[in-house]
């Protein structure tokens, strides 16, 4: 066994194994791509996934894939953890779909969507409870591995991804530069693994959906025809995040209503989906016209709308009048459970923690604290580190940058030229334009948009609004699958949602 393990750990500095025990060398090819930074050698192992009824042999590989400019200059080496199903002879099926998946940030690595959600291994969660260190990591019965091979990519500057010497942040850290880097990494992986006959899917979460929208267009421009796009917890129009924008408050309102119902502050006795639908309709029919009128609304009508809004979001009407019907997320998180001396989550509003000390008055600090993140994030990273080390024999660097907003996000360029508009680069991009462009150019592409009622980071109302404003044809709209669940931003934390999502994604991948 020791000799076999040594054999499978001898691999090139690529994202896929060469000469792994029981794996055909013809399926995994190493290319000499020239000078590169010092990264640990790739490592791989042949494993078996099972859900108790089905089983799959697969090769898991941890390593790096190059991001190179047109002149072959190395810009980055992106860390990739891939899972490729193989047959009894260890050969991959080159016609099988391959999905490239990632989280967002900007500045986040891909561990959550992998070990929390769709990868073949998953940390078991416990409802809305915080996980303790050592939580069980088991074969994930809801992985999408039966439908597609998987490649989880860490953006440059995150995880174990390396930025090459001489590369300027502007070459990687920005809306356009990031999409270009991912396109080059995906093309490199496809070339090195002889997977040009595989249907290509891209699966992004959070900022990963901004990336997806631009990437779908850029890949097409680089000769890669995308078969399907999965948008989990999507955000496309950055204007809705800006202070004072009414689109922000409109998007938040149904999510506040869902949280208020969950905490017993509103909507009692009403089905959760029906309640959310009521809130979505009220936001458009009543709330939007009121916000658009500003101080022309008048005190009497403002009071009437405040009373109705209070019935949805569980805050006093007097407070809503004082705020002129506009409540920021951080204010709401502090206010809705104020009597209980608790604060609810941002990524998933169902998670709660004790309210901060009265001395902790920095609103930016409060906004960044999130029980939903604290509950699971570190335990996912523990499971990931144990897997690549113990199962694959990969020796990573001591520090894995699961979150690196300070070095990546603070340097991020939001400048983006929306295709066909002629406005030049704008600092608050609406990448729905890129997505619609990609769909019009490639009408065979499928799009799946997944959202949760309790997600206050990327609200569901906004993406419905954003895509509707692109005026796609009936034929293109038929290619869009909308999935809304009773979950938060990281849909896979919630086991019933994860099970439903696995069934729905199976149908999506099978769709012609």
C-alpha cells in the first residue's frame, strides 16, 4: 500500500495526475509550460464515492493550473481541487460534463461550495447550530458528481493560488481581469486533460455569479461554448449595493419579511413560500412607488405604508416612519431581535448570536460580524485541509487564505465596460448585460438561478428584476430555470434544501 500511495502522489505541478496508480496516463497529460513559481507538487488518489445505493470510482487531484497571457507570460497559478470519475481501468470519460466551480468575495476561496455543498465530501451540518471542531466529514449523498466531473478553482490571491512575480494586481483583481484569468485557467485545464469534447458548465456562488456573467461571455469570445451556467446566490447589478439606492431597499424587503416570519414577528399561520410571494408582490406594487416619491409621498401616505411594512418586517411603524421606510441591513439585524438581546445573520438570517457589547459601536465592525459564517466556515476548512493532506498526500502551505478580502477585495477594480452600451467603463457594473449577451450569442446554453428566502447578502428580488430588464426572447427565457428555497446564502448548509437542490440540479444537467 505504501508503494501505491507513493505512486499516486508523484504528479506534475498541474491540476491533474500523471501516472497515478490505476489511472491511464493517456487521460492525464503534463505540458511543460515554462518558468513557474514554486508551488508544491500536485498529488492525487483514486477514491470511491457512495450514497449507500450507488458508487463511483473517481480520482481526486490537488494541484495548480497556469494562468498565462497571450505571450505565455505566467500571471498566476490557480489552485484546483478536481474530482474526475473513472472506469474500472482508471480511464476518464472525455465526453462527460465537467463543471468549474468557485465561491466569490471577491477574495474568497472555493472550500465552502466544495466541502459544504456539491463536492463528493461534505461536513455534516446541524440545522442552525454552530458546528464544533471535528464535525464529521462524510461522502456527500447530494453531490453532483454523478452528473458531472468537478473542478474547484481558487481565485488568484485566495486559498493556495499564487500570483506570479511581476504581475500587477490590476492584471488579476478586477471584474474584467478576474473573468479573463478564470477563462485562461479553464482553457488550460481542458487542454491539458483532453476534455474539449466535454460539455462545459460554470458554477459560481455570490461574487462568483458576477464572475459567471462576464466569464460566460469571455469564454465564448475565446472559443469555449458553455453548455450550462449555475448561479447560486446571485448578484449582477452592483448599483443595488450602493448607499441610498432604492433598489437596495426593495430587494431587502422580502428577505426581511422572511426573517420576521421565521422569528415569529410576522406572517404567522401563512405558508413560508406564500408569505415570501406576498412580500415580493407588495414590494413592487406598493413599496416601490412609495420609495420613488421620496418626500413627495406625504406624511399621511408614509404612515399608511409604514403600517403595512411593519406588518411584513416585524419592526414598529413609528421606527419605519422615522427611517422614511428605509432600513439598512445592519440596522435590521440589530433591531429585529433587540428584545432578545440577539443579532441575526447576514448570509443566512436564521442564524443568531448574542448582541455585541455596548462598547462595540463601530457599525462597520458589526456589519462584518456574521453568525451564519462563524457557524460553519472554519470547520469546512479543517475538513478540506485534512482531506488534501491525509487522503491525497498534498503538502500545502501553512496558511490557506480562505478569506483574503484585505489583500484582494480592497484592490479590486469595479470598472467594467458593459458590452454594446458604448458608455466606456463604469464603476458600478451591471453584468446582467454580459449574461444576456452570452445567452443571445449561445441560445443552446442553459441557465439555472438559485436563491434563498433568508439570504440578505444577495437578495432574490433583485436578480428577478435584473434579468427581466434584459427583455430576453421567450425561447431564451425557456432556457432559464429559477429555483428558490427556504435557505440562506450558502444554500447547502440547510439539509432539506441541499437534498432538493441535488434533485433539481440533476434535472438541470439532464435538460437538453
